C-alpha cells in the first residue's frame, strides 16, 4: 500500500502565484488544493483537513490573518506557512510579524525561490530538522 501523500491547501489571490506554488508542490509529490482567498480556504477546510496551509496575507474578502485565526479556532493542530511581499505602506516584515502573533508556524517573504518554499514545507511537515 502506498504511503499517503501530505495534503496542502494553497491560499493566494494572485492566480499566477497560486498556480505556480501549487504546480511546484504537486511536482514534489504533495496533494494540493487551491483557494483564491480566506473565504474559499474556510470552505475547503469545512470539507476536509490538510497537513499544511500555505497562505498569502493580503487578500480580498478574508485576509490571511483572519484565516489564521479561523484555522487556530477550528483546527489548532494544522501547520500554517504565511507568505507576503507586503504592499504600499504595509511592509512584508510587519505583516509577517503579525501572522506570527496569531500563531503562524513559519513565514516566507515573497518573492521566494522554489527551494525556500520546499525547505519551509518539509520542515513544517517534520521531514527536515528545524533550522
């Protein structure tokens, strides 16, 4: 019997980034589900659990911080990787520090290399030692 592939929910409002992250993670053997914002992510989480949630911070309808709070309330065991490139007047460092305050497990500054994404995912899933 084949081992279960870890499942990852990728939440990102920019389609090109979402598709790129999802395709890369699928190429590494992960089962990936996509959502374009926090509201879509909550709907996906209502249907099933995920080993890891990779979420952008700034998104319409429901942002990444609201999503992190919702996940921590309903699925406290879920691992969360927050990613951001910031916005005018909102530097990425400030946004990502806020995600850590709301219990994101790790952060990733955009733009990032695929290797950085893969290392963060592998660490969060316990397949690499912490740095």
